[in-house]
């Protein structure tokens, strides 16, 4: 266990010990009689600037080790698309190297005997340490909720903590203990259940797995990391499932649902609570003193630190990202300010200096931060750099066989059989056909928060060493049963199979990108395959990958067996274990499954086709009666938005030099496209053109509809820029020069300047150009509407 030996010259003098110079012992050290006395001594010797720095949490892509040495940030994070030295796909050793570099920079001696306080690194390891290549990918929380297995959650937490510590990271922004009440919410899969009584014990169990049991010898010791319960509170209860939206209602009624998981997490010893983006009755949580202080601390007794979410303080009324005294006063201790950290530091120092923020308020936050660092061993006299403590440098634990076995068990226990007409379990010796593109896609089975923030189709097999796709798991199980399995994405075959398994589901997404207006699953790849096999008399098993229950009446009707597989992650063999009967099917719904295709929330029996707790064992043969397939939403035309809220529509392609830029992201043909924060995290794209490069976007036919593009040019172009639609080429150089450096603008391209509004638009720059795009849409405009820029 890490030894607690705490800090300072004054305390050392009182104890009669020999003074050691700052150069010989740069890290805070010594041993006053109590935790409170030790922290008070440290705080009393800190400068104003060093105190404020403890409150600042930037992301690794926005500062350097030199910045760390100069400013001494209390903590830092890697964002969902952030990796060491600008490489989000860096190998584990590079994560560890950066951790050592930042630790060393934060612990170099300071003048005048000021205490030196190590920094700490936080990461979103929400279903395993999945920002790192080769890490074990566990099922997302929605699947774990179906297991109801708290011991399993402890083992997952333990495995995740070991992989995190091996890369030198101290702190996990997990578990999410949201109680999702509207499945249209894009973060539903981060919730264990719509029922707080299911969420609470599972969240507490994961805390214990990450940190160790409170009071145990290894609590926050080697192989453990700091845990975070999030997002306090009400994140799963927003109106219409809109991420970061408002939660309305009587406070006691809201607490009876959304606050329930926090006391068990606090009792389990959780050291950090993250404030939520949402509002409660119109008041943003990042500035809600009644809840952050009155409820969380005074009522629930939480004594750890409260961290903000990504620039969440900037959403508080009267605040900006770089100026927000209100959050600190309300009870926030650490500002997560990924990029604008310098401006926020300056204003906080100024606010304390002029009395806007009382020094006592600042000291309160610093005290809470140091308390957590002390408990985690970061203020130990002999604390070593990350590669020399705990599991640091033992990179063999990342994706180890033991951890993958736990993940495989979790996958199997999370499978929920909703229908079985007798095809399951699959018979030994059967010849199986595996169909559907998702069967061969680990990224589809893993969802968001997997290597990149949004996950997605640009993550091919080489990004998942050691992982097993669902198709590969089925092929292995079929061979072991004495049969065979053949993969055919489009379902074609020469010899009629004994059964077909169709794997299909949602695309990957995270946070608000996943918000939906309805729960209709519109992609018909799986439906077409199921109907094709049904017509041919081939028994079928539908394996549906999703981050939420959805209206699946058509697919359930067409399948002989239907399995809700959720987002199982990187151990696809766990799915096969259930399908072939190697493990019993014990998964039970933790969310109500909707009967109707609308978007109204379903929480309980009313409106539920299958209620919470439903799930068939392999010995049960049960199929619902023929379900209604009527749904008005199926008649809606595709969205006119080509690119909105950081998401490229599925019908739209982006290319450069003939190479696809999947999701309008990546590098190709002289174009570099990356996520950009306009109003929210990565709700736009920043596109860099090399000289002569072209960006081409093609979408569905839209007769006569104008193009409407929201864009910004940080600087004016230095060479010609053109826009081509159909046979018309517009020279927009002068218009772009006028708009350069002027902020966000709107480009409207109509038949006034382009006779044929074809379905492909190409932007070409003869010189280097940076362009930010927040929206591209096709829209009908009145005849005669002029083009504008």
C-alpha cells in the first residue's frame, strides 16, 4: 500500500527532523499528526498563482511540459481524441513516457521553499482503458446493467485500473451513474439502467474495483486509480433526451431518481464527482450551489473533489470559458478547461486579488484537491514517477489474457434473448452462415469512446490487436462444436446453411452526436438479410448492436431468434458462447423495450414490448405475436443536413484526391480534417488545405435546393479559391478574403450563381488555407434568392 507521509518545512521543524533542501527532495514531504493539519500546512505556503493552478485542468494537446513546469497545473486530461505528442493512436509506452515527462515537470524545485505538488492525469476509461491501442474493451454500461452482477463490475474495475496505471495515469473519469430515462439521449449506453436501484449497486461496485474497497489495505494503492462518479446530477433526465439540456420537476422527485446512485458511490469511497452539463429547473449544474454544495456535500457527506466537464463552466449564466467565478463559489473545485487554460488562470487570479473570489473559497477548493492527492499517495515523501511506481512499465497487463477473459464473461452475461422460436442454442455440427457487415467490425461492436471519442468506421482491424470480432468468435465456436461457419457480409451462399446469424446495428457515436428524435432503427441492411433468409427457409438469429433499445418490430418479426447484444466490445467470442450454449443466457433487460415507433420515453410497463427484467434462457422458447410494422417515421425523407452537430450524414461522402475522408475526418489528398469546438465539443470541423488540394462532398439528390454552409476562415486566403457545383466553377477568392478573420459566416449558393445545383460540391484552394465548417445543408429558397458569402 502507498504510505502517507506528508508535507512541509514548518511541520518538519515541529517534529524535530533534519531539514532537507528543495533540490534534494522536491516533492512535498513530512508527517504532521493529521490529514487536515498536513493539508493546511501545504496551503499556507502556496502562492496565489500556484493555488489557482491546482484548479486548472487542460488537455494534453494544448500545453507542453514547459508549460507544466512554469504553471504547475494541478491535473490534466486527454480528451476523447487526444493522444501523447499529438498521436491519438500512440502505443502504450508513449502514454507512459508523457506521464513521466509531466510528473517530472510538475515536481521540479520551486523558489523560496514553496511546496512542490505533483500533478495527476485523468482519462475517460469508460469501458476499459480504451483510448489506448491494445487495451481490453469491455461492454458499455448498458450491457453491464443487463448482467446485474456487482462482483463482475468489481473485477472489470480492477482490470481497468491495472491497465490505466500501467500507462502512468492516475485517475479515471468513471463510472457514469446516470439514470437514463429517455433513450433518445445519445449517452444512454453510458447508463446501467433506467432504474436507479439497478444503477446504484453497479456504480458502487465499479468504484470499488477501480479504487479498492474503502478501508482495505490496497485502497488507492498499487494497481488502483482514482474513480469519478458522474455526472452530478440529472444527466439522464433531460427533456426529450437532449444532451446537456434541462431537467424539470419537483426537486424531491428528481432526487428520488437521479441522485440515488451517489450515496452508495460515496459510501464506497469515491474520491471525485463530476458536475453535469445539464440544468436543473433552468440552473446549470456547473453553477448550482444548492446542489453541488447543499445536496452533494451537506446532505450526502461527500468530502472529495468536484471536477467540471469539458468547458461546462462556460455554460453558466454570466460566464465564459475564460471567466467564471460563479462555478468556484458554487462548489466546483477543478475547471476542465481543455484549451483556454491561460485565460481562465489569469481571470481567477484577478478575481481573488480584487476580492470577487474570497481567498477562503480558493483555499477550500485547493484543500479538497490536495486531500484526494494525499489519499492517492501523490504527496508521499517517496512518491516516484509513474513508470517507477505500482504497475508502471508493466505494459504486459494491457489487454492481458486474464483481462480479456473477464471481458468475454461480461459479454456473455450481457446478452439478452428477446425472442427464440427454437433455433437457439445452435446445434452442434451445424453449418452456419454469418451475415451483416457488423459481424466483422470490432469498431461497431465497441461503439463510441473507443480509441477515438466517437469511435467509427475509420478504425480498421489493425487498431484492435488481440480483439475478437463477433464473426470470428462464431467461426471459432462453430468449429469447436464440430460444425462450420462462413462469413458473407451480403448473405450470399452456394450451399444452403443450417442457420444464419445476422449481425447489424447502430453506427458508433458518443454524447450529443447520438441524440435522436425517435427510436426508429432506419438502416435496413439487417432487415433485408433477415427477410431474404426467411423467404429461403433458413432459420435466423438476429444479433442487434445498439446503445439503447429501439423500435425493431420489423426485425423481430423476421427473425427466428432476436438477441439484444448492446455494445459488447472487443471479445466477440462472448456472444458466440451464448448462441452455442457454452454459457447460459442470463442477461435481463435493464431498460424497457418500446412497442411503438415514436420517441416518447418508456420507463415501466406502459408502452413496453418487453419490460425491465425480461430475458429468455436458452431453454425457453417464446416468440411475441406478429408485431405491428406500421410507423409513420419510416416515410420521412432523408435529412437535408449533410453535416450538422459534428456529424456527416450517412448518405454523404467526403473525399479528396479520390480517397475517402470517413466522417469528414482524417488526411487524404492534401486535406487534413479534424474535430473543432465551435459551441460544443467537436461540433465542427477544421479543414486544412495544402496548395492545390480539393475537398469534395457528395450527397443525395435534392432538386433545386440551395447549399447553405456555415463556415469561418481564421485568415484570408493567399491564393485563388474556387467552389465547383456541376459544371459551374465559382471563384470565391475575393469573398473569402473579405471574410478572413471575421468569425463565423454563412455561404448560400443558389441558382442565381449556379444554374445546375448538382449533388456534388468541390472546394479547391491553390494555396494553403484553413477553413472551419459547422454546417452544410440543402434547403429550398425562394426563386431569385441571391448567392451570398
